């Protein structure tokens, strides 16, 4: 009996040691940077519980590492995009400025106009980058007040009628007579509406129809801004809110906008605890849908 007990104890100790060695091997792999390392002993005891805890920890570490890598890649891409979009207008400004310095008697309106236009492009990009950075800052706070969204949108759309008429757009506004209250920052929401309207006017042709509707849906207000213009590819509808993504891949900051307008829009809406989405297809127009929580 004593011999059997000793043999069982030694066998159990051996299994226990091998099990811990296997777990240690996986832990060492993880420590050396192999974030895919997992333990697969398949035990249904305390060691199995330890293994499960280890694997869950490894999963969390891998997710965190992947998020950091994605964030770093996004930061690098953003830096490249900024450099690219600033390079062109600055090169043109420097070229014309140098020409004017070397040929003061040949300066004409074309040179001055080009310098001004490209200075404006660079200035707009820098201002948008500053605003995007400001919205990302943990110190930034919205100045929200309880607002009748119906009245606000009626007033904003009235401001754009002359612009829509000049672009030969037709338009239709479906805004209820009753009050729909939301807590919002007026200056920030002005930017949201302005960016969306600017996009619609810039990228669509004369004769495009624009419509805006507001309605109450359960516990939130829903704004839909829709046009029947050129639309964008459906596979770009989610990416379009990322910085420097443009609906037409061939567009740059000269032929299109800064590529930051919709990123700013999304950040502002999210800061209001709202949602924004885009539904679109080529030649079938765009439909932006904004959800904002109702005031309590």
C-alpha cells in the first residue's frame, strides 16, 4: 500500500511538473513577443482553470497589441497624408513667389490669384487638422444647451437656400411644426450641417435634388440629409468618415475638399452621444442619417 501510494504520488508530481512546464513554455513565448502563444492542455481541474486564465490574459494582450499597432499605423498614414496634401499647395506658392521675386515687372493677376488660392487651401487644411486635434483632446468639452431641433434646422436651411438656388439645386425640407428637444452645442452642430451641405454642393452637378427630414424615433431625433446625385461606392460608406478618405480616389485637396470634413462631423456627433451613417451607391445619391438623443 505504501509503495503504491509513493508511485501514485511520483506520477502525479511528474504530470503536475510537465503541465506547469507546458504553461511556462507558453508564457515564455508570450514574453518573447509571440502574442499568438496559447496553452492547450485540455485539463478539467485547477490546472485547467489556470490555463484558461492564462489564455484569456494572452487574448487581452494580443487585442491590446493589435489596437496599438493599428493606432500607430493610422498615425503614420495620417502624417503621410498631411505631408502629401500640404506639399502641393506649398510647392505652387513657392514656385510663383520665386517667379515674382525674380521677375517683378512680369507679375500679373494670375500669379497673385494662384498664390492666394493655394494659401487658402493650405490654411483650410491646417485649420481642419487643428479642429480634428481639438476634438480628440480629453480637455475639450461641448457647450450643450437644450435646443428645439425643429426650429434650429428651419433656421439653418433658410441660410442655405440662396446657395442652393445659385447651384441650381432643387430642395425639400420636411421639418415638423412641433418641438423636438436635444442637448447640443450650437457651434459644433453648425459645423456638422455646414460640412454635410458643403459636400453635397461640391461634389454634385446642377439639377441635383436635396432633401432634409427630421423626425422623432423612440428616444432620439433622426435627421436625414439625402440627395439624388452621383453617390459613392457602397464599400466606402464606413471608411468615408476616416481622415483623408475621399469618395473619389483620384481626388486630392485641389480637386476635392481637405478629406477631413466628415471625420470632424463624425467626432462631433459621437461627442453628442449620437450616431451617423451613410447609405450610398454610385449614381444613386447619398443618404446621411444622424441620430441624437432627446433631452431628458
